[in-house]
């Protein structure tokens, strides 16, 4: 098994979502000692902002690309190849102002490639091409919102991942982490327990 781990917190070692990812990594490595774990820290090594130049590069025919456009395409190609090669995807997601970090959004924009990671069928329905992967989304949130209208982040991630073909998605959330020490300890303990149960299956 090859596991790709995406970290997106700006807090480095102090990040709770990254801490949950490290817990998952430890369990994965203990269960699959011959497996490979690749960690991509989108905050420590951020991708370029997905702007008009990036979008233009991806839609420009190969023979017409400038050197700068070719660099952008090669970056996207590398991210897509890394994703396709993984059997499992672990995404650590802190919630900032009701949404996912900008760093993670840029990653998703760079891998959402028509004809590469998704396509449209003759009847106009989308078909995701990134299939057969287990996805674990590890969320940390200061308050409590999972399953309520205030939670815009996890429905977006399920929609985006599903659009790309990843429908085996488990969300494990540590919520209420800014609501006092007791709430923090309970949230992290429950999330770690769910990680252990999931990865023991």
C-alpha cells in the first residue's frame, strides 16, 4: 500500500489536524511496515496560487506553451501522478473561517484536470477517473459544526473528491478544540480512537 498524506495547516508542529495525521501515519506504518507513506505539506511548501496564468497553462496545447507555462503543467502533472500512484489518501484539514485552507484549495485546483482526473460523458454527466482509493479526511475545528448548515467544508470536500472519482471517504473530526481543555482532550481522544478503529479494519 502507498499512502499519500496532505497536510494543510499553517501552524506546523502545533497543528492539531497535522497531529491527527501523524497518529494515522504511525498506525499505518505499524500495520503496513512494507508500505510507503508520502507526506506533502502544502503549507510548508505551498503551491503557486491558482490564477489565470495557471489555468491558461493547463488549457494551452503542449506545442504552444511558453517555458513558464510548461513549468506549471509539469507541476500539475507531478501532483496528479503522485495521486494516481497512491492507494490511500489522508487529508489533514483545519477549518479556517468555515472553509478549508487556501493551500488545500490550490492543490485541488491543480489536480482537477478535464480528461485527466475527470471527464464528461456523452450525456454531460461527469465521471471521476481517480478511483479505487481509500480517503481519510481528518478535520480539526474550534467549534462544533459537523452535520449542520454551518459546516461548509466537509460537504465541499466530499463533493470535490467524489467528482474526481473518490467515493470511499471517511471524515473523522475533532471538534470543539477551542472550547476548553476538557473539550479538547475529549475531541482528540475520540478522533484518535476512530482513526485506530478505521485502520484496524
